[in-house]
C-alpha cells in the first residue's frame, strides 16, 4: 500500500497534485492600503465575543489590495507563473485578546484557488473575487512613478458585483505603512463537525506573522474609498466609512513558516 503525500488535499503518492505545497511560503509584492474610521460598534459586531476592541482608535479599519508573487522552497512556481501570481483585497481591523493588541482580517477576496487553500489553513476567511490594482513600473508612460502626485487605483468585485474601489494619490515618503495592519494577526480556524449539532471539530484561535521581511520605502498620501454590498457579500453595511484617514503604498517581501496556537476549543467529535 502506497503512502499518500501533500500538505493540503488532494493527496497522491507523489504529492504533486496537492493544492498547497509544504511550508515555508515566500511572498514578494506590493500593498496599496486605505485606512479609515467606522463606528467602533461595527468593529465590535464583527469580532468573536472573547475578543475586545483595541484601546486606541477602536474603529480603525484598513482596506488593502495586494499584488503577490509567491512560491515554496525551490521556487518551481516562479517558472509556471500561473501558480505563483495572484491578487487579493482584504479588510483588517484591530482587536485585543488577553491584553495584547492584534490585527485581524475580517473579509478577503483572492483570485486563485491555492491562495484560498493557504488562507483557510491560516484562518483567513478567503473567498474568490475579481481584483485589479495599478502596477508601478520604472519605465514608460503607462505607469505611475513613485513620486509625489502619483495616482493608483484599485477595485474588487465578487460574483460580478463591485464591492470596493479606491484611488490613492501619493504625497510623500512615510515612516510607516499605516497602523491598522501593523500587529501580529489573530485569526480563527474552524471546521464544523460532520455530524450536525456536535459543535466544531476544529475551533482554534491562532496568532501568526511573517518573518525575514524585506521592506521597501512606504509612501503615504490622500485616498478615496467607496464600499458596496451585494446579495452575496457584506462590506459597506458591516464596516461603513465614516472618515478616510489616508492611503499608503509599499513594496515588500516576507516568509510565512507557521504560527502559534493561542486557544483550542475544538470538540473531539467526528
């Protein structure tokens, strides 16, 4: 009898068909971020009961567009770029658990299935979407340059419905890339029991962050942001914009190689 291999299904004798390869995973890309304020009651409503609001700016939210190229050890995906390139748009709030402040992703859309698989493993609530963001190149007229006055746009849609669009006008270099997404992530990993009424077979609170980060100089500027709902996705209704704080752009590289189990409430059932 042969042994089956793979980090995530499908498992095969070779492991080549697995949706996601073994960790570590390496990422290179760009982040376009818009930070804004909503009523703290809206953030409270999207958090599990055992998490608290952040002490400072409890209603702060970040809407982030990422343009990623990623791979596993050996970089084979880079030579078949359909397996390495994807975009995502995600919403981050801050929260507190046992006196520690964390960032937490509460909504996210991506363009590839392997990104969904990795995300569910990490506790990101990933869904499939259509995403676009202005890319920055060094030459030609069909690109903004990283300079004062540069304009970058972004959008995300799901099931053919536009959910968010943004324009960021860069003003100057910044010391940070914002503050909302500046902590370790605190996520929930859960899977309901296959037997109805028997709780969650997997119910974990986990923390994680990247390592070996290489960070480009961040830029900051003014931002415009529009949010929408559809019959399949909630965004504007759960975290409406009260005041836009500003926008940021940064190039970066980071490695993910696991996280930390904070609390395990899993029910030992089938």
